[in-house]
């Protein structure tokens, strides 16, 4: 029998991110996966701005950007003509340090996370399968089948199910997974293309219901094609080849496919589990929610699940918070997952709907709307925030309190760029911290120093007011960088009361 703080089942991006954040915070973990190694191909391609912001905590953001391909714009094509170009750089430059869609294939992404985990002394245990588990009053006992066929019992304080859409752990806790399956079959192809203009930017073609997205991601004209297969071909998805997919949209983009490195088809569900937590067991990533690839949200949402849960597990394992802190994981992440499934479902249904009226709306009305809407600053920024996940907030969470300016507890900290830097520099630390834009009161400084909370003061400037921040207010940030408390008076009594009401201590 072995023991650990957290047993993680599944070594995809979600499980690896959870392992990294927990290990970084000094929590003992084991991470197991029944596969022999990381995937050689990948469906997930997009790394959104919010994920990159959080990757700063592990000094990963710039490495991922350097290895990936920043796509600064999204182009919309109809019948061989480019009807709209949305500049992500323009839309997001005042929102985030990463105003683009970063294309970084999941297989490469996983390998990078594995390398980082190994540097921290943790190795993924391959060909190791969870056979069964029991949730006891104070722990979980999990039976593991090892590579040599023998079995071992691992006792853990908590079990994290990062084991995919068919999650045995989800089945084990009896959680529901309501939703449905899209009629269309998706295909993904890794190809070398020529004729893509502008090169280095993302492209979407909407021709009748023949949908295709092109994401350039490397040298030698490497691109990823994501599209749908319709009609009777969808009934024989397992035997399809690239030669079988519709070419109308591809041809109208002016693309010449020179080489197909690999090709795969798959069906997509849109489902959200009714329970993200059951006792000492948690569900994350595809085990908790699946949806269409529209908008490139899936992998990023799973990573966000992991980061949300990691700091809470660390606090409880270290004795700094009661187990009830973990109850906040489900309402925070489930609400977002449900909203995301609804949004991606609408987008996908719009992009693939068949019939004359649907074609007219998609090919005539939508491009016109995009061009007009993009010229309106607030609309442009709203669209970027939705896709980049920088709009995500936890205002309804029991961990969120107060409001100062237009910024409330639960909000993502507004990003403010200024000469020589930005206000996100301090977010590289995993821990509680306080931001004051203006001058902090002496008693607040004393309180922060006494409690070991970093205090960051920023000289007041007009940009702070434009971002909705209040002068001299205190913004207390959670370890995952969301605002826990916004206090317009900057009172240490208010901050202290926040912790005492939730049973959270700052030292074990």
C-alpha cells in the first residue's frame, strides 16, 4: 500500500496542469495513465490568452508562446472571397498581454508539461490503470493495475478524475452526464498547404454547410484543418480518408494540400456532469464537460479547472482551510462549463446548419455583421473576451465579496498596461496578494506584513480609472489570481474578516 495527498488519474493537459500546480505548492501527488505514452496526434490546438496569463505562475507562458504560433487575426471566407478579418491584436491589446490566438498542438503541449513536471521530480506512471476505488470518511483507497499486471492499493486524501469523456471515475461516483451528440462527424487533418493568404493567420470558410477551419502552426507550411463530414459519409466515419471529405470550402480558400501527415475523424458530444465533486473525489476536464471544438475552448477549460482546484486542495491538505473550501469548486466551474456548452453549441449549430435560409444567414448576413460589429470598440473587445476566456468571473461564488469602482469580488483583475510594464507582473506568484492602485494605508501595510501577504502598490494613473479600478482601494487576489475581495476603504479589518468567516488561515 502506498499513500499520497492527491492521486491524479489521467495525464492529458488537465491532469498534467493539476500535477504541476499542486507540486509547485508542495502537495504530494501521484499521476497515473493507462496509456503507454503521450499522444502522437492532437485535436486541441488553441491556447487562449487566459491560459497564458495563468501559465506565468509556472514561468511557462513565454516558453509556450515561443514554441507555438501566435495567430494575430481570424479571417472569414465565403465562396472564395474574404468577407471579414478580425484583428485579435487590435481587439485584445488593452485586455491582456497575449492579444492573439496561440496555436500549439496538444501533443507538443503535453510533452512540454511532462518535461516541467519531471524537473520538479514527478514522473507520469504509464500503463497504470485505475481498477476501482472506495471513498471513505477521511480518504480514498484506489486499486491500481501496474504495468507488470500486479495490483497495488494507493491511499490518497483526494482523487482527481482527469480521465476523459468516458471517465470511469465519473461512472464510479454515479454522476450524470446529460447532453447529446452532434449528428455531424468532425475530421482533423495535419497537412502541408500552399496558397493560404494571409499566411500565419487563422481562416474559417463558411460555404453552404461545408465548414472548415485552417490553423497554421509551424514551419514548412504546416496547418491543421478542422472540418465536418456530412450526408451518408458520416455513417462510415471509421473508414473515411482525407480524400472523402468535402472540398468546396478548402478549394474556395485557394488551398493546395501537398501532403497529409495524418487524418482522423471523431464525433463530438455536448455534455456537463451534474456533480464536479463527490466526497473526496473530483472531476475535471473532459470527465466533467465536453463540447464542440468551436472557439478552441475545451483544453483551456480543463486547465482552468485544474488551476481553480489546485490552490484549494493545497490549502486544505496543508491545514490552512477547512474541507468546505473545496465545495466552491463545483459552483465556480460548473456554471462556466454550462455556459460554455451553450455558447459553443450555438456557434457550431450556426456554422453547420443546412437549408437555404441558414445558408443565406451564414454566407450573407454573418460576414456583414462581423464587419460592422468589428468597427465598434466595445463589441470587438467583447468578442475577444468571450473567446480568450478573459471574461470568466466568479462573482456568485461564496469566495467572492465586495466591490470597488466597477470591479467586484470574483472578477479577473483588469489588465493595465503602462510605460515599462503592466500590473500583471506580480501574478507570477502562487499565493494570496493585495493590490492597491494609489496609496495603501499604513495599517493595511502592517496587516499584510504580519500575515505574510504580498502588497503591491501602483502609482495612480488615468489608465487605472479607465479599467474600473478605484483609487486607494484594496483588491485581494486569490492564489489563482481572481479577485477574492474588493474593498473601497482598504481596511485590514475587512480583509481579516474575509479569512475568519471562511476559516482560512495564512499559515499551517
